[in-house]
C-alpha cells in the first residue's frame, strides 16, 4: 500500500518537533555531565580533608555529635569527675554530659562534657566538647578574669565567647605528637562579643586600639594562672587569630605562656 506524501505544513511541524527534542536531549546530557563533575569534585575535596585528620577540620569548632550520657553512666563516674561537675553547677555553668569518646590512640575522652555557657548569661558558641577539668578551668578564667576585665574597660558584660576548636582528633602541626585537642584538654578562642555590641577579635590590635589591646593582653597574661599553656598572636603564624588554652601536664609544673 502506497503511503500518501506529507503535506508541506505537516512536514514542517514534524521537523520543528524533532529539532526541539534533539535540543532538549542535548541540554539534559550537559546537565548530567555537570552534576557528575560537581559530585566528583565535592567527594574528592571531602576525602582529601578527611585524610588530614580523623575529625573534619571544617567542623572542629562544633560539638561532636555524641549522645547525652545515660543516668547509669553518670552514676558510675569516678569521684573526681563527680566533684568537678558539682563545681560547674556551683558556678552556674551550662553543660551536658556526653557518652565516652574513643577515636583510637590518644583521641579519647572518658567522661566528656558539652560546654554551652556560663553564669551572667554568657554563651559559648558553638558549644565545646571538653573534659570536665578543662571546662572548669575555662569557666573559672571567664568568671574571674575575662568578665570583670571586660566590665572595667568597656562598662559591659560579655555576651558570647566564640571558639574555633575544642575536641579534635589531630596532632600538633609539624609533629607526630598528639594535640591536647585530641584529649579534650584544649580550647581556642577566636573572638569575644560584648553585650554593648562590641566584637573583639583575637588578633594583633592597631596602634590606637588601647582598650582592645589592654583587654586581650591582660586576660592572656592572667590565663597562665588557670592553664598550663597559653598561646596567641605574636607567638607564631598559626596563632595569629586566636588564643589557645590547654591544661597539659608537664614535668615540674612547667607552664608555656607565650
């Protein structure tokens, strides 16, 4: 059976539809290739970062995603851990007990706490994962040194302490020695936000920034009475934008305050 020839208008319509279908398929192909490329690059970046340290270095400031400790776990704590938590409560510290952390090697905290804030409505952002001893040392320094010095220099209380790293499974840069961060014994402070809106970054201050420079110098020097290590701007390039505090135990009670 012979087929009838297509009319000119019908042939034109079919041709247009075919052209549109071809263009649509080409666009879909390009989009798919683009998505595959982005996914591949994103996966590569994530894998690369995870090879640096077991903890994601982009998230070291945030509290570890650990569940709260059960009541049974709290009841079996050693006496010194119980006493430490009583001291935190007396000081009005906001904290939560977490389940034990063990990432292998030196990366562990048997009785971690999530530190969220202090008396005087001072917040810790983000919340910090620490040992109770480190949380207590930092809370005491905040209450006795940071808060009163801020009031005397700025006539304002402290609103928020912004930290950049608490527990993080990693080594000291350029060495094979485990960082005190990997034991929950260290905390890095990036900036201090006051209730009057002033935001004081931990960095080398300008020539005429008398109050900011005075506050940072004072609380840094006084920190040596509460921590065994205090490092900050001027020590080296790695500490140009934050204070590092830790409670590392050393022989003969040596303290590194620089």
